C-alpha cells in the first residue's frame, strides 16, 4: 500500500546518518544494519552467474515510489515482495545494488540484512520452511543518478525519469529476483508533484490527488520479468485510442510534442493488426509507446509500454520505412520476449531473432525491402559475427563493465538468419504454424532453446536437432538451404562487431540504430 508522508521511513538522524554516509562511500548499496556472514548467490545463468537467487519463487511485487520533483535526487521507496519458498531458508538473497536500505521486514517482523556483491542478504527472525508463502518488505531509496560502472535502471529524461532495465539492471531500481526465469505480477504506486504524469506497465487502477501530490497506481494482468518493468514520470500527456478488437492503447509523449508525434502514434493499431495476422492475438491488456526525451542509443520492449527516444520520430536522420520497422520490432517483442520469456540469457536469440524477423518481414511487405537481400547480407557476415560474439544460442559473456554486451549482431540478424534457414528447410506453411504454436504453448511463461527445437521437430514431423544444432551452436555458418550460391564473406578483422550502443545497418538503408 502507499505510505503517507508521516508513515514513510525517514533517513536516520545524528550519528546514524553519519554512519550511512561512511558506508555509502564504501558500498554500492548502503546497508544500515549489522553485517552478518553473507555471499552473493545466483541461479546459475551462464552469462550472468550472480543474477537471480535460489530458494524462492516470486508471485508479486508491490512497489511504491515517491518522486521528489527532480531527477537528480533519490526517490523514497517501499518494495513488498510476495513469494513462495522452494527450499528451507535461514536467509535469502535479493538483487539490489543502488540505493540505501532503511529496513527489512519478513512476514511483519524486523529482519537483519547486509550486502554481498550486488545482493541484499536478508536473515528473517525465524527460518522459513520449504513451501511457505512469505512477504518481504524493504524500505529503501532508489537513486536515479548512476553509480560508477553501473549501466541501466533509471533513465534521466529532460522532464523526469523512465526505466531501461535490460538485461540485468532492475536491481539498480528496486530489490528483486532479477532474472527472467522468475516472472511475477506487478503493482506500481508512484507519487509525484502535481503537474507530473506517472505511467507504468499494465493498466491504471487509480490516480489519487492529495494536496500537492498525486499517487498513480498501475497493475499488470499478466506476469512480467523484472527486466521489462517500466515507470515513466514527467510532464507528459497520455494519448488514448482503440486498437484491434477494442484493445485499449495509451501512448506517453511530451505534452509539447503531442501534435507532431500523432502521425506516428496513429500507426500502432495497424501494426498490431498486421502482427496478429502473422502470429495470433496480442497477448496483453494494453499497449503503447513511451517517447522519452532522452538519449539512450536504443529502443526497448518494456511490457505493454515500449520505450523509444523521441528524437527517432522528430528527427530526419532515418527514413520513415525504417522507423516503422523499429516500431514493429519492439511491438513483436510483446509476443517474443515479454509473453514468452527466455528462461536463461543464452536464449535471448529467441527474443531478438524473432523481433528482427518480423521487423524485416514488415519492411518487405510494407516498404518493398526484400528480406532475402538482408538475409544474404547477414549470411555473408555470419561467420564474423559468430567469431566475435559466439553462435546465436551460445553468445559470449559480456566484457567486464559492459553488461549489455550480449546484444550483438549474432543475436539479431544472426538469429533471424537461423529462422530463415528453418523456413527454407521446413517450408513456409510449417514455419508459420510453428510460430503460432510456440506462442500458444508458452504464453505468460518462460521457454528455452531446447523447447523451440522440440516443437520445431514436432511440427516438421522429423528430428531437427542436428539441423538446428548446427545453426544455433556451430562456430561456422552452415550452408543455406535453397541458396547454394550464398557464401560467407572473408572476415575483416579491422571492423569490430556491432553492439547495442552502435547502430545496426539493415540492407538498403543508410542510417539505423539498435532496437533491443
């Protein structure tokens, strides 16, 4: 629930405040309780070994944030986590790495806490038994100013804040089990000074004005991975319209730019209808785009509210057909990545390969940009991409200090190339049936590369393990079915592989940038 100003925890005074200041200089998370032996844990993700935590499964998050009216000061916050234990626990770890923790309660009783790496380690007053339902309440701050070496989390915009938590940055905003394998329901309660508008994932449940502030409440109707959380706070206008079969749409735009952006916003209903004709009904309760006044270098598929830079639409650097295809890329993620979520980050090709596939297919059908041309170009570069970034389903770990470094060309066009090869191998009708079945069988859940290979084999009526294994895990790109003339280009070692911070270049375009 939302705490009133009188109820909200206040920073400690006197000597304890001085203690917090000393700890802040030494720790990325300021922990104001007695330390206990602790260590960072993880769920064993190959690319992010300390991400996520074992021993419990989160059912829901209830996150209260109080925005002070400026984006260079911490927000006061309360995060309540309802979970079910999957093991006997004397203590449990949460991912949290950028804020001050004032207190922690477990099932209404004060709990001890300390920090270990990027974990908040909580020791309940009494051990938790396997199968118990438990509630953890953390009172903390959420700092929008990035720490040294920290990338992602809050994005400071010209008029407030937005979020970009992919791949492992939600725990820079709120305590959580920050791994896509643990999806949960979310409630957001955002208090901001009047004159600001707050929007979050899901649909609005309330907007309560009290004196000089308004509290906005949003709830999701489907489970969500922490990396897909979105909260926008700013001097914004919410533009509403109706999509296919009555789907409520809401876009969040800077108030001053509403008229100029309307032609782009009006494209969303048609784009949803186009995607529904390919893969089936839109999977969530609402959709919209958040056009932020910020410079990020990427767009992001936050669930039900995709994040875009406003400049992508108001500038003239990019042709209209490409901007539309980027919109479709992020929209495609609502099916591939948000509804069906990778169980491990090595499975990210299932997100980005499919979003790139439908981005390219849209450009082919709506802008006469042949997919085959882009696929042939990707085939020529594929061996270099594999050498630089690993095969599509076994990406190389990110370099130290570059956690978003897994988002290389090998999981975008390189993964779309795998899907192209699969369609060539099993035929268009079987491929299109596979796409729909994939989304139906794993909706609101997580899935793996092995799940995709099994389903593809079932649809094709034969074992595709060897065929897809070579395409997904091979160090070299296999021959392309139906195109014996396609050859890998000679590697140019003077040209580095592209990352999310460097624009991708679709075939036949001059500009572009990186959808994530």
